[in-house]
């Protein structure tokens, strides 16, 4: 039985490889993006059926880190679309065959309630086309991935793959950002680095770029400070963290700099006993980062603007508008991606143009109402609770018979990543983007794994 199963897998692999080589040969004769994309299909189908989690992880890497926009040569291949189709098909097939161990928990219930509230808000939005575009284009994919990661992520080696993927992608994006900075490419306001601004990439906004770079920082630091990883892993963590921090400094994003301090502060808080010294050192480190980033030289929000600078006042006006939207629509908000289109009606100050909210908290409050904001905060608290519990449970202990570095590192990364999200979220709009939902899915998977991990320890 086992021999026949292995033979079947071997046949699937060779068939997929042969099809890929055939299409690659055709592409050499007639180079066309469609043939290149078709060449990936056999491998995607086989890997999706055999290892759906890796396909899911690849989709997240391309969707969140926008690798096809970081490296424009990949753009014509339509890799995110192929991975989206492959991931969805793989999930449906594996669910039908019973290969995925589905479960339900309180965290998924809270997320589902928030998602349904977002959908209702989209249907009632004043600019329904903008809301529906964001829902179908991005948010519904995020929602599917929450369930996919929660159900598929079960083993320590899979958590190790998550750590590796996040760090490697962070290094790739960070190196491109630093290359652009050193060569004066894709700069905003003359000094702030971006990626793909000329092609309309999401990373063309320095604040959004710092948001993407901030996420792998917690994973890199987790690898660096977790015992049990080899020298190559430690080196990868060190290179990843330094690269990401340097790239965030190049964006001159105040929210990104605060997020880096929050991530480092979580790791330092667990390891430094003198908390007064830690707080003092943290404040000094933040000032050094601001000086290194050259925030005072920014065209907006720099030292040349007296009193409360224009950038800060723009945020205050936007936050006041968000409060007005939430109070006027307490149960549904104005709708997903509808803040800007409603800004004129609710802002106490009009300077001739609409402004972004530049705050996760006020953005969620405006677009989902007071009710949605409450559910969103509950989701944050649940992630914090799970990460704290799992960090304590997976920590190395003399009484433990088994210790999995990947689980402990992942728990720390979720905790530090959540801290970075909460702090930087005050100045960055992250309520409906990937980071918090990846953290939620990782937290659910960690909670599920911790139960089986505890059972295995008892049995041993």
C-alpha cells in the first residue's frame, strides 16, 4: 500500500516536471508570458494537492510583499493570479477529500463577525464601487487565507517555513528599497524611498513600504534571539533585521520607526530586568533612529514647519472626520475604502483636497463603525492573549522533554509583531491589510498546536 502510494506520487512529479519542461522549451522558441505562466501550472497543481500549505504560503508572500512589483520582470507572469487560483482550488479539493483537519474556535468566530460586518458595510457604502473593489480585490482573499493558515499550519517544520519565508521576503524588499535609495530612484519628496511608484505599486507610498518592511522584523529578531537555531539561521536573522531596519529608516516613516522600537522593546522587556533602564534606552534609541532617518529634513512634517507641522495637523483633521463618520454610522460605518470619499462631508477643515486617515484605529472606526471597532479590538486582545500563553508554553524549560525552536520563535514573533502593529498602527493605515490577519491566523495555529504539543509531552 505504501509502495503504491509512493509510486503514485513519483508519477505525479514526473508528469508535472515533463509538462513544465515541454512548455519551457516552447517558451524558448516563442517567448510569451502566457507560455511561461502555463509552464508553472503543472507544478502548482501537483504541489497544491500534495502540500497545500506551501502553495498558500507562496500566495501570501506574493500578495503581501508584492514581489511581482518589487521585481518587475515577474509581473507579466501573473504569478499572484495563478497562485490565487491554485490555492483556492487546492483548498476545495483537499477539503472535499478530507485531508484538511477543519476546526472552529472563538477567534474564528470573532473574525467571522468582523468580516460579515465589513460585508454589510460594503453593501450600504456611499461609494459602493470603491468598497466592492477593495472587498473582492483584496479583503476577501485575506479572509480566505485566515482560515487556510489556521487549518493548514500544524507542524513545527511548517512554522519554520513561515519564519524563513517572512525573513527572505523582507530581505528581498529591503535590498531593493536600499538600492533605490542609493541610486535616487522612486523617491518621494526628494528623500523618502519607495518601490514601484512609477508602475502604480502599493509600495509606491513610503508609509505602506515601511508597513510591509516592519512585519518581517519581528520574525528576524525571533530567529536571532531564540536558542536552538543553527549558525546559518542566526546569520539569516541578523542580516534580515539589519536590512529591514535600514530600509525603514530610508522611508523616513515615523510610524515605521515607532514600530521598530516596539518590536525591539518586546524582546528586550523579556530579557532585561531593569525596566527603568530599558525605557530610558528605548527613548534614546528612538531619537537616534529619527536622526538617522532624517525625519527633520522631510518636505512634509520636517523641522522647517513651526509648531504642529502640516503633516500632524492633516492627521488630526482626518481623525476628527473619522470620529464624525463613526458617530453618524455607529453600526456599519461608511464602508470599506470609503473614508476618502466621505472626507469632505465630515472634516472640520477643508484645504481643497481629501486626506487619508493615516491611522488603523480611526480607519477601522470610520469604515466599520463603533461596533466594528469594538470587534476589531477584541480580535487584537485575543491575539495578545494567545501569543502570551504560547510564548510561556513553548519557552525552553528544564522540565520539558521536547523543545521546538520554531514554535517558540513563532510565538515570540506574533507577540512582537502585534506590538509593532499596535504602535505603528497609530500612524499607518493597516486595518484591512495583511499583517494583523496573518498574526491572527498564526496565533490560532499556535494555540491549536500548543494543545497537541502538551498532549504529546504528557504521553512521553
